[in-house]
C-alpha cells in the first residue's frame, strides 16, 4: 500500500507539473509575473500538504510541491528541476538561521545519543519511574516540563521530547500523544510568555508598526495587554492539561492511545519515525552496569537550559549596548539576542559535558562515547532533510507571492468588528501554507496593527470596544500563526516535534490536527468573533474552557480504563 501511495503521489506531481507548464506557455515569467500568480500560487503548498497526508511520504510530497513551485517560477519543468537544486535547496542551507537550527539539532541529537548509549537516559528514566508510575503522571510531567521551558520553542521541543520519550514509552503512551504534548507546550507557551525569544520578536514587530504610525507608546506594554486575547495558545495549554489530567482522548489520538495501551505499540505498525531512535539503545559496554545516577543525564540537560537562558540575556545585553542602548530593559535585551547562536552554544556545551561525564564516570570509553554521539547525530538525518525541503518550499511560496495573494484576498472584506476573526483566519492560512510562524507574523503585524488602530475609530465604535478590537486583532495574528503552524505538515516546529519524540511525522500531524481544529474553533467562536462587539476576554476564556471540558467529557474516552494486553 505504501508503494502504491508513493507511485500515486509521483504520478499526480507529474500531472500537476504538466498542467502548470502548459499554463506558462513554455516561457519563463518575469519577476513581477511570478510574484502575482493569484490562486495558482497556493498550488505548491497545498499539493505538498495533501500528498503528505494521503500518501504518508513526506519527502516525496515536499519534493513534488517544490518542483511544481519551481516550475511555476521558472516556466518549464526542466528549468524548475534545476532551480529546485541550485536555488532553493542551496538557498535553504545557505541561510544563517537555517544552518544554526541544523547545527543545533544535530549537536543536541548527538548529546541524546551519548546519554542513551551510555545508559544515562535510562538512569533518569529509572529515577522518574520511581516517582511517576502511571500514564497520567507521565503526561502531566511532560506538560509541566513543556510549560517550564518557556524561553524558546526549539529548546523546549527537543529537550522535552528527547528526555520524556523513554519514560512515556515505558508507560505505554503513544509517540503521537507525546509529540502532541511537546508541540502544544512549545510555541503556545513561548508566544504568550512574559519573556521569551518569541516575545522579543513579536514586540519588535509591534514597535516597528507603532513607529510607522508615529505612536510613541510602549510596545511591550501593548503586548502584555494583548495576552488575554491570545485565545488559541491559552486554550491550547488548558486543553493539554485537561487531556493529561483526565487521561481522556478522542478521534485519531484515541485510536493511537488504545493501540499503545493495549498492545504496547507506541508507534503504528509500518510507521516511519522522523528520527531513528531505535538505534539509540544502551551499548553493550554500559548494559551490564547498574542504573546511572539521574544527574549523569540531568546535568547536560540542565546545562542546555541554563546556557540558553543566560546566553540569551548576556548576548542580548551586549548587542543592545553595541547599538547604543545605555540601559536596556529585559525586553530590549531579548529582542537583540541572537537566539540561534545561543542555542548552538547550549547544545555544544551540553554535548561536551555529556561526553566528559560518561567518560569520567567510566560508563563508557571515549571512543564509545564518540560513537554514541555520531549515532545520535545520524538519527536526526530524516528530519533534517524534511526541514530543508520545507524551508525550500517556503522560499518558493515567497517567489510566487503566496502570502501576498492570501492577504490581498482577505482584505477585500474588511470590517472593524470582524477584524480579529479575519486576522486569525488569515494568519492561520499563511502559516499553514508557508510553514512559518515568524514569517507570518512579520508579514501581517505591520498590516493588521494600523488597521486595528484605524478601522474601529473610523466606524465610530465605542472607545473601549475599539481598544479591545485593536488588542485582539494583533494578538490574533500571533495566535493564528501558531494555529496554522500546528496544522501544517511543513512547519519546522511540527517537524522538530516529530524528530524529538521519534514519532511518524504524518501520524503526528493527523492526530494533532483534530485537537488543533477543536481549540481553534472554540477560540474563534467565543473569542475572536465576539470580541468585535466588546466581550471581555476573561469571559471568552472561561466559556472556551467550559466548551473544551464538555467536548472531552462527551466524546472522550478514558484510556486507563481500556483493558491492557
């Protein structure tokens, strides 16, 4: 069946290439023409997403979407194939931030390999097992860890996923559920935290928008006031804890949890994990030793966390001072920090300490520790390929003007009262199609901020209602970007969640999608729509929580009551 799906995906891709090539009349379009393809510009991302979900072949699906997009830009399939390699794939690798993510992920994967092969991970799992003996405890612990590591979503995803995976496997929690818990406590926490790398970026966008309007108000204060309007990320966090505490699930996730609980199959038979964690078992040199002390794994992990936290502060402080900011605030410090560089330092420090500790404690010889690092780095390869292809597809979408088309289409029906709802849907669509939250925010915040400031006033709305619409509209962009990110198979954070937890990427998307749609629908119904008529965000959040609880009680099933094998 897998081969048939792959063949169907390939044939469909060839058909689409032929159609768009015919539409281009064999002539390469000008830059202006390529950037204004209209509805045709959404074909590449939709093709990639559709094929990934149907054929379960993510790499083939991304390549197909990328080839079709490159063909639309270049004018014919052959030139599109060449540009796929020399422009988009090379361009994705040449980007400094992309390279930093690849280096960070690879080094951290190597650290995980060292800890796994030396038995250090088994030690921390043994320690946790004595304190967490139930599936509910494992899920709650994962959610708590994901909430506490709030300062960066990449660090959150990779650390929590790789640390909790051995324990959740032992407790018969499916990899799909683990990847959902990790994914849904990464960006949602980072985007509404008082301090994080995301907040620095978001506040910087708001500050720029304010400057263009001549508004000298404090951007950070505006952001803090907008947090209660972040209905989607806040309700997502509530839903994560509801699922963890009650042990209930519904839809595809319920089937995955029944499989894991009854049969002990944390992965679906035939699944293709995004990282090859199966090869990271304890090496023979450490297999006969007693369980390692939890600090053997805990210290390298803590090093990564602390290096990231302090690195962000001191790196940002230095950069802010170099820009002439005499006494930078914490917000200005984080806004100027190079998070990608800091994450690389953190991963490198953690990996080196892991090797030193396992050698110093004689868990392994140096050669074995290095071999463990290489095994861990190799396990990241599949996800690295997917990331590069996803970034390349995002660049194709930029060349085709996909985001511009979606924005212009949505602007035709603007109304002050529905602006927050429209901003949420638009941000979700752009994020879903392009696979980037930050890119979506960068595109839409400069547009939505002035509209939120001007449309309610022009419509003669009450000052209090107008202020709520403005705050909610900007917050809706940030929340919608996260929502689209959660739904998209080509999102980097979604891919990293699959990587960190060793889940099949398509299975992760298919089980997470219903939960994201449920929470997104609740956020729209009780938040982004009624706020246009002045409803308090606290009332909206309370009603949203009641709806989620009701749905979970009505449709959810308690997995712990399922008979085990």
